[in-house]
């Protein structure tokens, strides 16, 4: 299973990265299967260097904040009018909290539901499981101001056997995400708070909290992401590594992890 970071800037695009988007790929039964985790604004561009976004096996959106879902509307345009339009291609499977499909219509600003034609939507939340080819997706509720999911992706390891990656989405430190992350091979954890000393509850984690979560969950590797776009991630990474008790990596765009 290969993770490629398309965008990782927290909350808004930054000078060096669009916001959240991650591509997960695995070879299975003679072809490459692909899942996209989140589709922040501007990520549809670089995603096309690696695949045809209208032909991925699933898009999983953690929640409805624009830095995680705005390019769903762009994907709808690409599906309906792009090179593959008229091929009768199946709609893209879309998983997310209830109502995420409506975000497509809201962003598109249209008065009908034609923008939804690009997607086959399944609402998912705490305890739900979905199967996408070789990938098993398990969902848990995150702690955020809007309905938000964390997801555990289990799929074939490059070394043989199974491997699991947990993506926190946006969340404050909470036990539901901790339980989802227990024993995972890799934790892709947000650390959105670094720019103020006291943070309001129920929104993001600090680097220290992300590191503590990873240590408590007993994960093998910690990849820190969603550092606020206007913050140098160096200190957040330092705090995360100190709390995790081992080296951590930063999810900069183009970063690849073979799991
Ligand atoms: Zn965010
Ligand atoms: Zn958010």
C-alpha cells in the first residue's frame, strides 16, 4: 500500500501546498486500486499527475470544511465535461459524513442536483465499515465543530500480508480516534494547533497531542499533517517526536510512504 501526499497544508492553502489530499494505492488482482482521502481546493491539479481522478475507486471525505472537500465540485466538472465525459463511466464512489454530497451542490451553486451525477454517495460514521477492492475502511467519529470522521484503511502491504493506515482527519484529541488507531502501522495525524498558546477545545490537536496519541495507540510510524498553512512545521514536528518518543515525518506534498 502506497501513500502519496498531494496536499497537506492545514486550514487553508499555503505557499508550498494545497490543503488536505492523500492518494492511497495498492496492486490487487492485476490492477492498481486507488482511494483518495479528502479533496481540498487545488488538489485536483497535482492529483492528475498520478491518476485520472474520475476513475479512482473511491473518494473518502473526512468532513465538510472546504479545506477537505472543495474540489469535489471540481471533480464533478471533470467527470461531466472532461475527456471521459460520454463514456458512460460509473460514478465515483464517495464516502463521508451524512450530507457531504450536498456540499458538492452548495459549492457548485447550482439549483439542481446534476452536480451529484459524478458520485455514488454512501454516508458513513462511527463503527461503519466499507470494502473497496483490497481496502477495508473502518470509520470513527472525530471531535470537530462539524460531523467528522477518522478512517482506518487496511490493505495489502508491499512486504506481503496486511497493513493499516489511520487518518485522523481534523480532530481534537479523543478516545474514539485513539481506539481506531490502536496498533496501526502508520498514523497520519493532524496537528493543526501551533500558532497560539491556548486553544479552544474540539477543533484540532497540537504536535504534542498528535505524538501522545500515536504513542498511546502503539502505532509504528507517525506522519504529521495539517499544520496550519501559516506556521513553520519544524516546531510542531519537534513536539510530536518528543511526545511520540521516536522520529516522525512531515506530510509534505509529494512525500511517499510505502507501507
Ligand atoms: Zn482542516
Ligand atoms: Zn475542519
